[in-house]
C-alpha cells in the first residue's frame, strides 16, 4: 500500500494530474473486484432454508456452535443433549444431561467441555468426547444463563432467576457473588450477563436498562451507565471481532454500544448507542439476537412468528427477512462462527438457513462454455501431446524450472478465516492433537455403521452382523472363486490342486 501511494504521488508530480484522476483506475479495479466477489461468492448472509437437523424424535430447545463451527450442541426439552457434526449434519454423540428442559449451552475455548443448564436448577460440565459428567452443581432457582470464561474453562458464570449472578470455580469448588452497589439496586435485578472477548470484564444488564461493568478478576464495579430507555435488557451479545456489544431490550430496539464508551462514561450517565435497529412496520419484539463473525450483520428472531430479520449494523438497513413455517414460535437463533449460516430453533425443530448457491463454472474456468446440445469437441494442436514440438527452447526450460519448485508442507500459517481478534498469536493453540487428549477438539471421531448388505465374511461362514451364510451362498462363492482363479472364501478348506500329466 505504501509503495502504491508513492507511485501515485510521483505520477502527480511528473505529469501534473490530479489525485482523483490518478486514483480513478485503482477505484475502478476495486469496484470490479467487489462486483466479482459478490457475483461468484454471494452475499455474506443467509437467503433460503436448507433443511433441518434430525434429532431422532427429540424436541430442540436451544443450540450452540463451538468456536470453529465444526460441531453444534442442541439441548432438548426432555433433558437430552445432541452433538452434531455440522459438515455431515449427523449426530455424533448424545446423552441425557438433565431431568427437565435444557435452558443454556456453552462450549469451552478448546471445545472439549460443554456446559449445560436446565430448568431443574442444576448446571453440569461434560466431557464431550466421553459424554461423561465432570461436575454438577445445584442452585436455588432456575438457571437462565450459564457461560464458560472464554479464557479459563475452570470458571463458569451463572445467572439464576431472581437471584444475583455468581462466578463459580470448579476446582477447587468456590463461589463468589457479584454484588450490585449502584443506587436502586435492590429493585433492579440482573437480567442478562456476558464476558467480553478477552474475559477482562463482566457486563451485566438490569431490568431497568442499566449496563454495569465489573472487573472479571476482582469482581469490583468499573463503571455503569443507562440506556436511553428504562426497559429490561433481555440479552447481551459480544461479537468475535470488534470492541462493541449488542443489547436486546424489552422496548423492541436492538442497540450497539462501544465498550470503551461504557468503560469511560461517568457513573449514572446515559450512554448513546452507536447504532440501533428495529422493526418499524410490525413493531416486533425479539426473542434472541445474534451477529456474524465480522459483526457486519445483526439477526433478530421474532417472538410472534418464525421470522428472522437481518440488518446491516452500520447503516441499520433491513436487507433480508427469512420466513419459516407459519404458526411456529422461535426459541433460539445462532449464527455460524465462520460461514453465512444461521440456525433457528422453533417448535422443537432446528432449521438451517444458508446462501442461495448458483453454479457458475465460468468463474473457475473462463474458457468454459455451457452447451445447449451435444457438440463434437475439436482438439487443439498439441493439446494432448506429452511434449510440444513447436514450443521454443526457453519455454521448455521454464517448464522444467517450474517443475522443480520446492513445496513447503511443514510450516503452517494461521488461517485468517478461522481466527478472530481474540485469538492468540501462537499457531500451536489452534492445532489439534492427534491422540485427541490435548489441544482444541475440532471434530468427534465416530465408528461408522456397517450396512447389513455390506457385512464382511468371518471364518466359519459367519458375517460381521451376526448372520451365518447359507450353503447355497457358500457354493456360489466357491464357484466364483474358481472362475476368477482366486483363493477360496474364508472358512472353507481349499480344494486340492490336480496335477497335469
């Protein structure tokens, strides 16, 4: 970029042209690239329904992606937890976690632990690989929210109904209450809570529209301010990138606040949001709110219908409304951490919303042409020759040099798509362990199910599915093996070879 600017300034000084005239080709090229990306790769938000996740007679109540979007946990109304491989959309593990519906889910940073909360007033920590319970805590009321510390999976943040939030240590077991010392705190309970990206602060929202920030280590209040509304804050969303938070309030307005503005505000002052979005036409209230990995778009789930509203955060423009089945009531919504995919939970069904994919082969091969009817292919001169006899000597030498290019397969560079602004600089923190004992857990290994039609033979005429082959099948196998000059089937004594005189 610096060299490009220097070339522009030299051109201005030498040819005496304006900067606007010099930058015009560069701006045109940039617009063409943006148009090419949008045409070939689509917009970065979902556009259509792409199916559902099969819960096998289970009714979903909430869902949560892991940090990379490779696995998704689904909590059901009967207390079961399902782990889906999002690539195959299949269940890789399931277990019974609680006696009543699961109300909240949270993944640890490395993806090896799953935190579940339920209406039965219990919170449990699970080993994802084994499906075993590591810790289980009992509380006084229903737990509405339970989240892991983003930087320490030994700490969990708990919010109970009509109780102050608390920060619990798992090993050794300890609990610290988060007290509210602001004026009128007795009548103003905490209704939403979240960690910031780096777990330096705790952000709480109250029933009267106040935002209170605490130090995550000392639990001392840092600052507090008020929204320009006294309505309850139902949810606080912290994006993966950017230094802002999103609040979902009872007054049907979704607001975006800069975290620095909250930290630097005078206690008790009104904090003006950077952006706000709302449904001006239908005046819909929002059951849940989520955002994409970049924080460019905001998705709001309506409480009255299965409708998802997608806005541009910076402009507040409504760009898409996704309508599900009529009569369904939304319970939860989650945006994929990397891809433009949204999961919505309504009436026990997990729906998957994705982009509208259109095949455009000419984007990958400019010479590709679509055929309306069969046509005879005309071979080009030297197209399938091993060596082009008409090529010049320099071209052959360059081809040999290109074949000798050294490819580095040892050093790894971090993929910027999989990284957010809260990632560490150490690339080893993203590398999984081959033994699956340490490091981040990207996928869950599963044992493939063997189709009875593809069962393998075992000694004695048995198969891997427990069946025994009939004498007719064995005779057919013997005949086929003799015809193909192959060894006899396993479990049968081979025939004696005849000597040819």
